[in-house]
C-alpha cells in the first residue's frame, strides 16, 4: 500500500475524535459561581497557588522532565515552566475541547501512521535565551525514554532502533513500529511534552537542574524547595506576545484542604487546585469571595485487583468484589450523588463516553451472591490500599464496611505518592483504589496504564486484552477506536478484572478576580487534576 501523508495545520489537532466529548454531570454541572460577564485583563501581579502535599504538592525528585517521578501529578507546575508541545484546551471549533499546539505548530501523519512529523513554532527560545529547535526536542525525547520516570512514554510502540529523528531545524519525526493513533492526545500527560534546555542541563548538571530546570514555558524558576514551595517569575523570552499575564507564580504545598480553604479566605493565597472535600466544596459554592469550578470528569475510580497473586487469581473472588460493592450507596451517602456511576474506564468529559455508559452483563450489587462466594472459597482476606486523599479515603472506608458485610476480612491503608509507587513496584499488593482514564482512553492514567500486561501499574496479565488495547490505541479511525474500546470494556467486565465505581474530577477554588482556563473555566483533566493554562491566567477588574 502506498504510504499516505496527512498534514494537520493550525492549533486544533485530532479534532474528529474530540467532537465526542460530553459535558460533565458533576456538582452544579461544571458550573462556576463566578460572574458571567467578561472583564478586561489586568496584567501583572502574582498568584499563590495551594497544592495538596499528597498529590500535586509532592515533587520529591525535582522538576526535570526526564527524572520527575511524579510528573503527571505536577502538570500545572510542569506546564508553567516548560509550556508543552501540546495542551488540552477549550476550543470554539470543533469544540468543546481539543488538543492545541503550543510550542508545536502542527503535525503530519506519514508512513501509514508509523511516522509523526511535528513542526515546531517559529521564534521560540528557552528562558535562558538559547534556541528551542528540533535538535533540542530530539535530545529530550531520547533522554526521557532512557529514564525510569513514571510519565515516560516507554509504553508507546516506538521503533526501538530509531525512535526520533531531526528532519530540519523546526521539524522532528517520531518513529513507531506500528501505527499509533493516540500519540498526539497522549502528549499532554507525558514527559516528552516538556522540553528542557540542553544547554542549561549541560551547564548545571542533573542534580542542580532538577531544582532549577530551564524550559520554554511562560515562567522560569526563581527558587524550588522540593515538595514545599516553587517560586516562578515571568519568562521574558516567552514566544507569545503579552503572555503570561502574571509577573509571579508561586506553588505552595499544603497539608490539608481545610487549611487551604482558610488560607484563601484570609487572603494568604489566591487559588487551590484539586480540591476534593465534599463539605468544603459545599461551603465554597456559597462563598461570594470564591470562584468554584468543577471540571468535567474523565477518570473513573476503579478497584484494581492483582490477578497475579491470591486471592484475586481466582475469578470467583473477583466476582465477589463486584457483588459486594454498592456504588450507589457510596455516591449518595458520601458525595450527594454528584458523580456519575461508571462501568468502564471512560468518564463523561472524555472521548467515547456516549457509547460506554453501561456494559452488557456487568455484575452489580448482590450481597447474597457475594456472601455465597466467600463461603464457597473458604473465606477471603484482603488489604485494600489507596492514595491519601479525602475522596479516596472516604471510598475505601465505605468499601471496607461493604465487603465485611459480605463476610470478607478487610484491612485498609493509604499512601503518599512515593509509597503508592513502591507498592506497585514491589508487586505484593492485593487491591488498590485508583483512577483510570483521561480525555482519551490511551492518555494519562489510561486503560493501558492500568490493564496492559507490561505496565508497572497493572493488575492484569492477559494477552488477549493487550491485543484489543493495542489495536484501539493504534487506529486513526475514530469509529474503529470506539468499537475496540467498547470491546475492551466488555472483556474486562466478563473476566471480572476490576470493578469501576464513579467518574470523579477534583474542583478548583480561586479568589474572585483571578481567572483563567482550567482554573475558572472547564477543561477535562489530562490525568486526575486539570492542568491550568497558567500563561492565560490573569487578574481582571470587577
């Protein structure tokens, strides 16, 4: 077959699939309590942003894209420093959301989908004044693939002998062993999206660079106390004239959401990202000092079961977990019915959701059947873990109670990010409450990330499922991708590999007057939290 080459121009990329995105069904239907009328921008000033220590507020390995082990949690910080080749944004056409070129201007598909040529924006410089060119991008991608970072795209189907090459000064080519249709949608949640200055890296060395990295984003680093406080200032070399609006941006790690809420009310901070506490969200929605924005949910909670070890190597026990889990009781009792029930890895803010709201034959709540299975297998003893956060800890506590009602012996534990990574790396875990999904099923904490055999964070080792997921990720045909993801959801359900709960997305708080995309307007999460587009955040006159 003759090689086919397709060119995508402008800023909206992979638009056909993004037409399928739906509105959020969370609290207030994604609405904000902000005033609707637009206001003129007021340039300058600073914003102090509070980020939870157990998630976005943790960056123990620093912020070098190749070695940041928590990069997907730190999307806002990474985008502020490095900008990104591509970002997910609200778009007018085709709308409502799309992948837009930021430091990349366009891309082309060649060699029947096995080569992607990325064309870089003209006139971009790193914040140290050195050129942002194709050679710098090639260097960063190769370096990222050589490092064991959790957001490295090592699972992409790269041509191992020649993963990336330079075509000309502004064009870099990605080479794959097979077509990879999800590649552009997958960029915003991967460290190959964040391009570091090779000159600054060579000058500073890796140890210092992880503290004071240099990118081509809207801000540059002033100081960095790991997992505590990151101070940024406006990048005078930023490519987009007039951006960023803010002169200074500070990310401050904070230990509790209550403390974050009080700091906003006291005027000690201006925004809090990724808020999850139901009582605080209720309070904030009624507070005239704050703008509260619920983002479109893309990442359903899933109970991952480690099928490689007892007791979940026995499908009967996995089925018992399905039957013992009363999702509706948790939604209503803990979250006021805010978040929609999920039976798959797709949320209402993501691609293909309209075709995957339910799965034929999915096992629902049936306490008596759960009890019967527990008796049949002679008892079930489980340790259920999760990442330390308000929502997750509320859910695992409820699950413990429900599963114990079915006769299971259940202990629970919660972990900081580093501890959670250690649990998966060690391979001895039994059950984990996690999230699975993104605006594209292959991006971020994707279905592949949680279910494909060769992934570190999977509980499933099934080559038949691997083939379905690979085919779905590889296709550039939107209808075919949808059909394959529906098939994958049914296969996961039929084998009782992991019950899904509900599609959740954190909430953004901002003091009145501070506005911008992803902060006070809706953008679906790339991973769990929405990545704020800080280059466009501004103080506005009221």
